[in-house]
């Protein structure tokens, strides 16, 4: 299999890598028009304190093909042991995100957020608990540390998912490698073996910065995109999925038939949202709900067999939330001032999905199954046909 990840890779052992970004086209570089103003890196890490780490596992062929990994999002870096306000929402619940019952009850997030494949949730959950217990002084049960957030999407078409290849050490590596700044997209981390709208999907990120008159707050999202029907795939209002009807996935070298589930958008998408706006849990739940709008813009409909689960957290008020003595003094953005954050949420989600697809490379994996990358030239042709192409797009920062 030709591997073109366009990454600088630090290799620990065969098939395992921690990925660092290098210059690679992103969605807006191809002339896709987007609303809103992105942050410096157009990434979830534009929210101060947020760090992201990956481990990508690519090795083997045929029945032994490993195409999977782990993504780690740390709300306030590796040394943070407090809590941040958080809320979550499921557009459709055919998926898993552990720890959400406690988030709903407490209104807080006190653990890193990990994303992997469906059959690795258990080992990742156990590993992040162990990683956390080694970094805190107090032992025993902790509602936050003992109930971490681990989410999944299914990569069994390209990955030997029943081989259980994600191990504890991979989780540790993803957490320990987490950093701020620009991050890799496409076939990396938990998104390595994913499919979106019939094209190669994966990991994507984007951000928006509000105008100063709306507070100047930053909203960043990270998606693991593995969802969506080809006929509904839409880019900037253009029905790209109906313009590019070939390049269908191949099963063992033969074009996979259009199954009923594929036509209906089988799969899942996990979205993690961070903001520095001072929001309370009920407001963050409202933010998480608006993630659905960004997905809808691209063509997701929350189909029956899709796990569409979202988490939103705020880095504001973290010090006050974590106080163990005295009264906490909490700041809150009034509800009447929250609408622009809703807009930013939908905008960043839409762009993050498209960033994942634009960055992803064609992949052949389990049993010789192949999923093709979204062709950049034909995407631009479709945009031009509908007068939506930005002829001189601004180049994204690497």
C-alpha cells in the first residue's frame, strides 16, 4: 500500500508513530468558502491550554492489516488535575462516550478526552485511569479520574478491529505526546481507519474567533469523522456527493455494492469542542447541540445506525471550579450574548469535517478493502461549476 501521510514521524517501533504536522493542504486552501474568522492555527488548540496528542498504528496487510490509533485531548495540559465546566449531547446514540453520566450530574470534566476505535474503548479507558493515578498525589476513587471520557467510531472496514491492537502503551504515548499549536489531520490517531461520506475520513480540527464586540472568545473543535451518505455530501452548499459518484469503496479489490446501510449513512462522528468563553454546564450543553448544525451542513442526518456524540467544555472558571475551600466566584456569559458562539460552533464543525476529508489519503487495509480520498481537483471543479470556488484562497498556516 502506498502510504502518503505527509507527516514528520517519530517512530517508537514498527507500525506505531506519534505524528507532528507539516505543511499540507487544508479545506480553505482548496478554495472552499467558509464563514467566520479562524484562530492562529485553525485548530482546537487555539483555545489556550488545550493540548492534543496522537498515536497512529499502520502496519500489516490483508487479514492482519492494522489501521487504527488513539487521539488524546487534554483540556488544560498534562499537569492539570482540576475540573472544567462541561456539557454533552447525543444527536444519535448508536455509539459510546464513557463518563457522560457523571458530566451530566456534576457539570464538570476532570479527565483527558480520548478517542479510538469501537472495540478499544475498554483498554483505553483503563489506561487513562492508570495514567492519571500516576500523576496525582491522592489515591483511591475520584469521580473525575475514575470515570474518564473515552469515545469511539468503528473502523472495521479498514482495520482488523477484532485484533485489539490498541494497547495501554499507545494510550500513554498519545497522552504524553500531547501539545499545543498546529496538529495533524486525516489518517492520524483514532481517525486513522475512518470513512466519511464514502470517502476517506479521519481526524480534523478548526476554530473560530469572535469579533471583539461579541467578546473575542475562541471556539475550537476536533472531529473524528466516520459517518455520512455519499449522496448527501455537501460542501459550501454544493452537492459534491452527487457530482462525484465514482471512487466507491472497494471490498477486497472489488467495488463494494451500495448497501442499504451505506446509502443511509451508517457510521459515527465524535466531536469535542473547547472554548474560553465563560459558560456554565447548561450553556455548554447548548453549544454541544449546535454541533449538529455543522454536521448537517456537510450532509449528516443523525441516521439510525450512526453514533453522533458531542462534548463541549470551557476553560474559563477552571481555578474557581477546582477550589476545595471557600466560595467560588464564577463568571458567566448571559444567555442573550451566546448566539454568536452558536454560529462559531456550526462553522468550526463544518470546516473541521472537511479538513479531515481533505487531509486524508487513500487507504487499503483489512482484507484488501480500499477507501479513496476526496479528489481535490474534482472538488474544486464542482465548486467552480456552482460558482462557489474562491479563486485565490488564503493559505492555511502549517
